[in-house]
C-alpha cells in the first residue's frame, strides 16, 4: 500500500492487567502500524464463543496506515506476542487479541487474513466500540453501516462501558 488508508482494529484482553495490556498495545501499534486517529472508550464484555472465562476489555482503534495487509497483520501479531499471547485453544482466554476489522474498503480473503472480519456482524463486543468511532462506515460486502449492523446484531451478550477496576 502506498496511499494511507484507515484500518479499524479491535483490541481485546481478558487475562492479566487488561487495561494496562490495552494501553501497551495502543502504544506499540502507534509506533509500528501508523497513526491512531480515533479510539473508542473501553468496554467490558462477556466472553464470546466460550463463555466460561473472564470478561474481556475491548477497544476499537482507527489507524491511518500505509502498511500492506500482510505487514499490518504481522504488526498486530507482534503486539499480541509482546503481550505474552499464547494460542492454546480456539476462542480461549488471552492477554491480548488484535483483530483487523476493516482495511480501507478492501476485501481480502487469504489463508491467513480475512477482511472485513468475517464474523463482525455477529459480535456485539466488536460492533459497540466500532460504532462509537465509525458508526457511518459502510461494510463493503454487506452494504450496511456499522450502526445498522449493531442495531440488528443477534448477539445477546453484555457489553458495557468499563468503569475501571
């Protein structure tokens, strides 16, 4: 990529000092991915997929980047590794998760990366913080805004503003 685009990322943590891990991820991404131009508040969210684990803290970021999709994925994974992420089980607890929700208006489908995030419309924990910073953003495949996707999201799990611990 040579022209800057907006990437929308979702940070999540449910192990360790969740807020500190999100702060470290923001700093690392600002230093390696591009310029953070918007960030949502932090939300405490019930675990999705495997509900028998601690609640997550989630936050959405808008990052102006010139990174290729592969390079941005590598930066996100490096932030996860720096936070001590271990991939032991699908949808398991984690110190840090960094998902690429959107990358400009691109649609990407490779063995290692799917953009827009394929299950975004089903996940309230991602849509609520994303709607805060990009509610009018149109999903390039579904043709609906993030706000509209949130309004019809079937996910019943709790998402609430985080008040600190």
